């Protein structure tokens, strides 16, 4: 019964989430995600925390493709997880561009 | 009294929060007050846990992502540890920022000494601990977390323990340090090699044990503060041996020591489980399957229930475990992105922040039904002044 209740709760969430964003996160939703969820470890202003700073200056010598790969696959041996379970490759690519260009500001 | 509260309501409506002069606020105690961190706004909401209302907003506190608060022993002041290295002393009675210093580049939390005279802050950048006079916020000690060849570790899990002592962990170094400030000069005892990447820690309610969770490997590191000479021992080594760990989208927290009888409830890293540890033997007693990866595992003060919130993507849920049967009794949906839970001192209610719904929901812990909802801007941590009277929070 517990397992059943849990499944329904999770299924409800998935439906609600998919309905809210039509399957793919908008740029604004990605920017919010960066600030608030990446911010858990990297700081809400992305100036660093347990994880390193992700400001455009900090990422200056990192190509967009590298950033995208790290978002999707994480950094083995560190606390950085791969996020491919919760976002698409396209979303990770757009997020990498946002980080490089600081589009997350003021969201 | 009514007039004052009406004035506060008017002031808040007009966006002029905290505009009252201190003399205009009716005398009251702080025992049932608390603060809700509005992290994006850099602001605290002062809340009354009896009336279940917000009394005032206190702003100008800098970057409050991951902010936490400890309280002076008279319950009047809250010390707010901001991400940007800000240490702010907030007056809960006058609803003002009494003092503020920016003491580092990047911080993670702090603690107040047993006698209430010293406030310590854990810093990531530069890695170490700074200790301040609780009254004046003047620097009293600066302890750099050196390790290896000239490197400084990020400090996590800073806790106050008996005496003028603080204990903390060094993330990259895998060490636990205890600093004694009784003489006025910091005396550091190092415990190296405690395990890979301690990420947070807690102290048992009696102040005896310091327990650091390890991120870099399965297990915890335990220091018996009655017998520090015996060193640090490993608890639950390899609890997930042979199992693949899930990606950890949010670090768990150990601050809320969930103790029910002789059993402690702890978040498992990278697993949809709460670990149950028998603290008489420090052996694993059980594992409870839950909806996601636990972040906070918090016991109701009487120990009968444990409330759990989760990392993404399960962070809209809160589950309640009955500790007598170790079974789930309820799955609640307080709102989107639950970040924190705080019980009132006697446990009749729990306040839960739901970041993406911009609200705090207060639940009755007996009926599990909502009692009140407060609007808050991206609420994260909730801290009640009753923490003043407990060690290691």
C-alpha cells in the first residue's frame, strides 16, 4: 500500500511537471534551475560553495561543449553528479550557454 | 498590543517592514519566535510560532543561499551566517540588524559556544573557522584549515560542544578538528584520516558524540567527546557495498539529529533510504525505503515520528515515518521544492518551506493536517529561537 501510494504521488508529479513545461524546459526555467538548484552547491550567485564558481569568468577557458558534458555526465570522483537523468541534452546545451553568458542573472 | 500589531500589519502592507522604533514594540518574550530565510531576497521573516503569523521582515543580509541561524542564550539575537561570508546579528525584539560583518568570501554556517560568548563561522573561502565575540562581533580567533602542502580545506559540520570548544570537519582533507578556546588562544586537536569527504555533521542532544557524514565513501565518522583521546572511529562502513549509488542531486544535511529512543535516523547518500543506527552499539539496525534521496531526516521532539524531505526530483514530497513500527505513515505534498523543516520546541507543529510555491506550511504533527500557510519569497531555512537552549544545533 505504501509503495502504491508512493507511485501515485510520483506519477502525479511527473504529469504536473510535464504539463507545466510541455516536456522541455524553457530558457527562463533553465535559468531558474541554475540559480536555485545548481545554486545549492555552487551558490545562488554561482560564486561557488562546496562546488566551484560557475561565473563567466570562472568558465572563461571552458568551451560550451565541455560545460554541457559536465552537466550531463558529472565529474567522476567529485560531488558533481551527471544530470542526464533529469534533463535533456538540448537543455544541458542551453544551460551551458547561459552559464557562459550569465543569462541566469536576476531570475 | 493590538495597536502595535496593527501598525506592523500596516507597515508590512506598505512595504515598510521593520520601520517601527524599538520602543513602539510591546514587551514580549522570544521563546516562541523564529525566522524564515527568504534567500533570494536576502531577507528574514520574523515569525510568531504561537500565532503562526509573520511579524516583520528584516533585510539587508546579503546572499542568504544556504543561510543558517543560531541564537543568543537570552533568545534575543539571531546570528545569521550568509553564503557571502556575512555574519549578521539580528535583534528579534527590535526587528533590526544590530551588527554585521563580512568576515570571509564564502561561508557555510556556524555555531555559538555553550556559554554564549563566542560565535564561530565555518568558511569555504578561505577555508577555516573564524571565531567572534558574540556581543561585539570582534574577531577572537582565526583558524586556517591547512592540509597537505599549503592547501586550505573547506570547513563543514561546525558544531558547538561542551566547554569553549567547537568541532568541525575538513571536506577535502578528510579530517576532524576540535578547537578549544578556553584559554583565549585556540588550541587545535586534529583527527586525520577520518574518511573521504566529510560533508556535514551533527552532535547528539546530550553533546557527547560528534558524527560526520562521509560523501566520498559510505559511512560516518564518530568522535566521542567524553573520550577524544580514543580518536575517531568509523560507523556503518560500506553500508551500500556492492550497490550502485544514484547521482546525488543535493547534499543531505545532518544538522537535525533524529534520535528516537536509542535509534538514530540518518539519510543514506545516493539511496532512497533512511538508515537506522543503534547508538548503543553503533551498528545498523534497519533501513527504511523512502520516496527519494533524503536531505533532512528530522525527528519530532518526542521521537515518535521522523519527517523526511528529498533531493530533486522528489522534492515536492515529505514523508512521515512512525519510529515504533519503522513504517511510512504518510506522504505529504506541502508544495514544490521543499527545502527545510523545523519543529516547534515541544513538537506540536512543524513548519515546512516550499520554495517554488513561495510559501511556508505549518502542519499539525498529530493529525498531519495543515494548520496555516504563510507567504514567503523563496523560503529556505526555518530557525526557531528555542534552538538557543540546545547544544550542537
